[in-house]
């Protein structure tokens, strides 16, 4: 296993706090700040840190969980619950889930892809087909198949920091190419480079998850849908 020799150490809980802070900032800026406001792109660049950290922690969770089915069940539950406030916040039709849905769907699909790929008793072609199916499942989700591939890379190369970072950068490059592949607007393209800000943070994680309790665990799960509902309600009142 590669050693992380940096002096600063971050626990899993601290990484989660950084992720939810970046995510909340990103969502508030996206909903409440005008598109042409100065500095908006910089705040959203910071917000790009949330998803890679979440993906990294999902892969960590896979290797630490004592009950994979329950772990996947919690993610699926949050994905279903968060779909409605996410779509309402960002102006999507809540019933057209195949067009847009929340990041928890992508995280669930990524965990499923990792779990399937790690089943060495299955032939490689079948495992790759399942991974492709999980990418398709996440296609309409926020962070789509990018999140699936990040989770897969972090999980498959668990214990090898160098290869984890190489896989992360490779998928991040695909993320940078998406606007050109799909003909998307590139007016706010610079913010996409914010994903690389997580690299020094991830290098400061040494496997220590931090304090564990049911309250802490469920607080992190519920924060995502609850903060979206709060943002939506403020949006309606303002």
C-alpha cells in the first residue's frame, strides 16, 4: 500500500464536511446568484470539489461496510427522496426522471458498478457489461457516468494512491471534454477545473474515518435532500 506522507491528515468525516460545504455553496450560487454576477464562476469552481470527494468516500465505504446490501439500500432510498427537491430546485420536471435526477442516483450506480466489478467469479465481459449498464442508469443524474467511473477507479485501485489519482485524472479529463462531445455551452467552462482541487485533500486522507455513530451517519445522508428542500422553499418565498 502506498504511504501518504503529508503532514496534514483529514478523516473521512472531515472530508464529508468539506464535500457538503462545497455542495451547499454550489447549489446556493446556482439557484440564487445571477448568471452574469462577478465571481460566480469562482464560487462554482469551488463547488466542483463536492462530487469527487463523495465518489472517493463511496469507494472507501464499499471496502469498510459490513453490509453492502444495506449500504446500497440507504443510497437508493436517498436517491429516491432527493429526486423531487433536486428537480424542483433546478427547474426540471419531477416526473421525467429519465431527463434529470439527483447525484445520489449516480452514487448508487457507481457503488453497484464497483460491487459487480469486484466479483471476480464473474467473467470479465459480464462485469464490464454491468458497469456499462450502471453508467447508462446514471446517464440522467447529476454527474452522470463520470461519478460511476470515479467510484470504480477509486474502488478498484483501493490501497494504491498513485493509481487512484491516475484514474481520477483520466476520468476528470473526460469530464472536461463533455461540453465539446455533447455540444454544450462553454461559457462557464473554467469552473470544471475545480475537480482537481480535491487531489491534495484526498492525499491527506489516511484511512481514518473519524467518530462513528448512527446520528452522524444519518445526518450526512439526510443533509442532501433536506438542504435541497430548504433551498427550494427559500426560492419560492424570495
